C-alpha cells in the first residue's frame, strides 16, 4: 500500500506552459491527502521558489535537490552546504572563463551575470528572475547549490576540480552543482524516518535527469511523458504529460484513486 508520494515540480506538478498546477491535478492532491497519504515535494528549486504550489499543504519539502529539507511546520530536518574550498575553486575558474552562475543561499539566489540562457530558463520556470551582483566573497557564505550554465564537457571539467560536489542536469543549457551528501534520495529517507514509512510504501514522480535516482529509490517510479528518454526507460510506468493531467492518470492506473 502506498503511504507516501514524492513529486518533482517543474514539468511534473507544474506546467512549463501555464506555470501552475492543473486544476484536476490539484483536486487529485486533495483526494490523496484525504486518504491519509503523505505528500512531499522533491525539487531543485529553493524555498523561495515554491509559490507555484498554490499553497497546497504538503507534508514536507526536499528542496535544492536534497540540500535543504524541512517539514510542513518549517522545521529543518537536513541541510548541506558547499565547502569553502570548492567555492574558491569556482570563483577562480570564473576569473579565467566567464559563464553565468547562480549561487543559492537560504535567503535567495544571486547571479554573477545574466545572459540569454538565464533569461530562457526564467521564461520557462518563472522562478529565475534573481539579480546579478558582486560574488567576490561568495566563498565565505553558506551556499547550498550553484546553477552553472555550461555544456556537458565543460561541466565534467569543472566537476573534476570541485571534488566535494556532484552535478545533475534537467535542461541542456545548465547543470545544478550540489555538495556531496544531500540528494533527493537522502531527503526521501529523512522523511521516511520522520513519518514512519518504508521505501516499499512510496511512489515518486519526475521528468528530468535529477529525478532518476529518486524514481529508482521509490517502490514505484513514474515518469511523465514529457520527461527524458533515460528517465522513462528507468521508470516503472510512464504516464501522460503534466499538461494532460499525467499524475491523476497514474493514480487511476495504480488504483490509488
């Protein structure tokens, strides 16, 4: 029996077209809640980017790809920041090679500069309008995640230098760089311990590369039809797109509703 469900946001719960949760999907979330199923967010977004969730009362939030996890009361259950050595390495790299980077802290995000790639992302998510500014002292701050606009080869080269970090990618123009340790999977385990359920009683929905481990960790991993080919290949079930109410259709397929 499914007791807990984990949802990615962009392309899973929230449409890239409307930037909202589909009305039918929202009704499904309320129906699941009434059945006593625990519902959790698992996203690359920070806490300041959750206004798109229509104030729905989720039981917990795995944010920044697992680096900052807190429950419905706001109690922080896990947090993880990038070590100073790796931040210094990145700042030195940026002096030699210029590319946009968004540094996410607990109180928001700041970019070194913005270009057409950042603007394209904001047009998709309506969540990336943070300003650019001075990042010279960023290696003395608590940074949970970095959004680096690099191609695959540039990402691999940078990650060889940032030895205490890992990276994931859900869109071709950028990768999310996070400290080793915190992941969406770790967040799932944190909430399983908090609320007393096992992974055999969980379900997870996603559409991007940063959802792959999460779908594999859950008993039932569901990929959206708008998801990546790799994710759909690894999933237990592929449902319709976010704009076609894929979440509701998967619930009916598994007879949860």
